[in-house]
C-alpha cells in the first residue's frame, strides 16, 4: 500500500506542521494551504532565487509527453528494482519532476505488496502541479533540496533522479543506515543529439555526485539502452525538456528541429550510497 509521508516541518521555523482542514500549520501560526491539485507549497518567497524557479511549464509538458511514450522505461525499471529490493520503507523523491518515475515505482510496489510512505518535492510548481494531478496517494511539495521541509531522520531512501544533491540536507532527513539513490547521465548519454546541437563536444570527465565521506558508494549500475525517436515532435520534446535547449547553439537547435527521426543512446548511472 502506498501512503503519504507527512513528517512535514515549517520552512520558516522548523517546527512540526500539522494538518488542519486544508492547511498545514505550525505552533507559531505559520500556515500553508493545500492547493486544489493536492500539493502544498513549502517554498517561502525569500528562499526563491527567481520569481518562477525550476522547470518552466513548457519544459514540464515536454518531459511528460516524452516520458509517457516509454522511451526511458528501462531506467524506470532499474530504479524500481533498486528501491524495492529493500522492502517496506519511507521514501523521498528529491526532485520529482512531473512524477513519471514515482508512478512507475508505485505501480510495481503495489503489485509486489511492498508498503511505501512517500513524499516528493520539486522546486518547480509546474512540475508538482502536473505530478499531483496524476496521483493523490503521496505527499507532493513545492520545495528545494537546499531546505527540505521534512523532519530529521524521517526517511529510509532518497531518490535524486537527474537532480541536484544537497548532502547536508540529505544526511539530516535520512535515518541511520538509510540509502541515497542517485541517477545521473553517463559519458555517452544522448551523444547523437549533442553531436548535432553543439559545435564542439566537451570531454567526458565524470565525477561522483556525492563527495561526503559519510556517504559510502555501495553499488553502481550503468544503464545503457537505445532510444529511437520517430517523430519531429518527440525530438522537440526531448530538446525542450533538457538544459541542452539553453546551452546549445541556435544553429544546432535549428538543425535538430528539422529532423523527423533520431536514434539515440541513453547512458545513465544508477548509484546507491549508504549513510
């Protein structure tokens, strides 16, 4: 059974939050309303680096359309197998996007009779809105990994899928003996697209995403599989959903936008760190 993880703390003073009707409140009177889509915004204005941080509405829509075609299903399966190998657990998705990987995980967990208590956050309100509309069984938050609004020692597993780890906060919310599962691009990820949109490819220097000596790398798996895009729209969605849209040259983007098909290599690290 999937249930929401609700060990929320106030992003303003760190006190526990309790649900009163449709609002989460702390003892100092700070209140955060649950939106009609089913999420709560726990990212105070003073903690935002921009007016609308994170992925834009267009990026979220493109990623949702792309992932729902199943192009990254092999990655979703490896990630799910890695999580469920530890049975019942409390889990935080630290950078959930529009929720594709979590939905896949929940479906497999329920088929396997694994009980999960889940919270998910993203700094993009557009991503969290889209995710919350799809699934009401877990706790969705607009929040940042820089200041995670969960209690100390409250989760067994943290997922960080193509996200930005903040080691101090991850250590704070993880229980002793907990796990951090990091998903990051490997050296050949989308190399065929990069060859089109960049005038010069950067060297493939890879470093571990986690450097703290308190996290021990316990396993790593390189997940490599082909992806065949057979429509111009799928290619545009892929380009729109990634940072390559802003980093690549205008000439490269123009060339990619004209393609009707593209064969790609997905090359991804799935690493597990214990704490």
